[in-house]
C-alpha cells in the first residue's frame, strides 16, 4: 500500500477523524497497522487498530471495551506517584473504574510494596486489565467487579479513579471518541451526575485509612461541584489541580478527620 498517496487522496477525511494528524504520524501508524485503509476512513482510533496504547513507559492492551489512555491521566499518575513517595508507610491501593488497568497497574509496577485492587463495573474491562497485569509481570493484583466501591471491602491508603465524568449534554466530545469508545466509561447522565459523584465520595470516605488520600480525574466544568460534594461527604483538604493545559482536571482529598464507618 502506498500510504503517502492514500494520505494525500483522503487527507481532509483523515484530518477530520484524527485531530492534529500529520503525514509523518500517519505514515508511522499506517506502516505498523497495515490493512487496506478502511478503518482509517471510518475513524477507528489508532490505538484500537494497533491493539495497544502507551502509558507511563508501558504498552497496555486496549480494546473497544476500555478507554484509550490519555496524557491527562499520566498527570494523575504523577500526582499519585509523588504522594506515595511522600508516604512510605502506605500499603493498600484501589483503582476504581480501572478500565485497561493503566493507572493502577502503573502505580503497582512503580511501587512493588503496594497491594493493589483493580475494580470495574465491566467484566469485559477487567479481562483487559488482567491481560495487562500478566504482560507487566504483576501476579498479585486483586480484581473485583464492582459498581464504584460497592463491592470493595477493607480500608485503603490510596483511592484513585478516572471515572466516567462527561455530562451527557456536554459539548466538545470528538465524534470519533463518541463513536468508538465505551459510553459506560465516558458519560454520566445529567440527572444522575450529583448522585453518581456523591455516592463515589461517600464510599471513598468510608474506605480510606486515617492518613489515606483520594485522587480523581474529572470534568473541568464540574470539578468545583465535585469538590463541594466531596466536602459534604466528609473528605478533607479537598483541592483542585490543573492539567498541563491549565484546565481544572484533578480532585485531591484526604480522609475524614474521624472515621465514619462502613
């Protein structure tokens, strides 16, 4: 296949599907992916065609049952990674809505002393996460199908989550993302938004150790609301962190001042 000629012929379609696409990147991806170009013209994300995505120096298997890891989530990794370094006594971590497992598994790989639990409501996503754990040589990870933390027992020093957080009515979601990535991991219905996050914060407040911390990626237009709901559910030292583009992207909080029980 003459991929340069293919790019020149279909450039406008390809650029509409893949924002910021350059000919150099397209040629690199196309050489590895191969095929007849049909998937490119349909806008199938490169990661799904390749079957993997890179995250924190590792390759993670991805299928259409899980989100493709984003650079913003690598920033969430960095926030948690530094906090773990600052708390050498921490031992238990849970990744809520783990998807491919990229976040929880990268943290477990970087900090072997951690006992990590990966939870997701999707059994298909957990199969992908299990495959990635094997690929990383991580054999002591606990996997749990759970609606947020509902089925999770015990206390954790670290709760980290990249949950679905896009309001269903939100504008700006690229058509390729909406068409190909799992809506279960992307969207929260507007009418359920507050209930979804207050449930997450309430469960997290009851599952943190006394010096534990909570880390979440969220929607830039709703993080202030989330911060207020987190405070109402007794999480403390709640703060919002910005991503590299300057957008409000992460919520960080500490355990309640006094245990509130399960």
